[in-house]
């Protein structure tokens, strides 16, 4: 069998398959469907410094080949995570990674600092698609300066593997990736959701409570694949690819485009065992093509 092990900075993954934040809960919810220790990593739902209620309902809507969501980072805050969730997941034999969000660089840094103290959390994923309250709601991740401000603040106080999740709602995502790399990111993951909308023509209202939401699922895959290919050529740090991956073929495309690892998100809602199927599918493909190591196809395009 081919060697599936990969590294993101100092973070060692037993295989390149991880779960995308917000689609896999804290991992425990899927324990009846997949062996959690068979995954390369589990990225748990978004965590903020203070508790967040999220947006009003409805906040999810199905669309052709995808879905929209405007959940709004509902969570009970980092202290609740440390005290109540962490003890339940710390002994799962895989990489548990926390997705960190905030409304200011200081919020991000303080949240990351508290997670830094948790022995069995080896990495965080920074969600820089959050609105910067001080700048009138513009997401940090849509400008180089905004991305730099968050990564720099967190890097000063967080000492483990730092992955930055990039927004696709930008003109040149490679520039944003380079800005994160320059401030000390160990890796970047992309893409976060694309902004989208759906309308109920009988009610003459948006299907989502706040009008717009994040689009995910198979429909975004060509955009995600293109952006991963562009970023992988632009930076020296590892790239984690996500966006519409629902089978091993999809995952292999991202690896060939330059991704060191991948995340599976929306597909978990359709098939809770999809992650393990993708892992096994990658292994089977490598064996059939005489590849002894997954690195033989990473960036081979």
C-alpha cells in the first residue's frame, strides 16, 4: 500500500483527509459512522472568544449541486470549549484542530492563546472570512493588510501549527496567501464559502434570514480547484484544498493541483462515511497506478 503520510509544518498527518469546520461537529457526532482515528485530522466547528448565538432562522438552504448557510458561527465560546468539549475529544487518536474566528486581531489572538495551552490540540485554523467590526464589516481575508493583521497578532502568541483559511471572495487569492505566509502562517487552507443567494419567489423573500450566505458543495469545486492551483504555485508553505470534494477523484484532483491535504465538508451531510471512503479511494488509485507515496502526485499537474 502507498504511504499516505503528509506534513503541514510540524503537524504530521497519517493521511491527507481531514474534515472541514462546521460540517463535522466536534467529531464525536460521527463516531458511529467512521473510525475517527482513521482520519488525518478533524477540524472542529468555529470557536470564538465569547459565546455567539448565530443568525436567526432560516439559515440553511439547498441549492442545485450545493447549499447555502448563514449559521453565523454559533458556539459557546472558547472557555466552554476548553472546559467541556476538550476533555471529550482530547484522546481521539488523530489531529484535533480548532477553527478560530473573531471580530478583531486581539479577539483572534486571545482565543488562540487559550487553545495554545491545550496539550492535545496541535494546530488551529484561522477563519479570516469574519467581518472586521472596526472596518464596517469588511472581512479580514479580503485585503492583504487585513489578513496580515490577524496572522501577525496570532503568530505572536500562538506557538503550534497555524493554518489560515482563505476567503475566495477576493480579486487575487495568491496575494492574500503570500501575505499570510510572510506573517508566519505554516499553511493555508482554501476555499471558504462563496457568497451566494436564493429567493423564494412565492414569499418574495430570501431563503436565508440575512439575505445572503456561504455557498458550498460540488458547484464550487471548479473555482476551489483553480484557486488551490494558483496558491500552490505562489507560496512555499503547504496548501490544504477544500470546496466541493465528495469522492476520491475530487480529492486526487486537488492533490495534483498542489494541495498537500484536503478537507471534506458539505459531503458529510449526504454521506457521514464519505471521509473514509475518500481516504481508501486515494489509496486504491495510488496502488493501481504504481505510486508508492502520495507525494508522487502532489503538485504533479
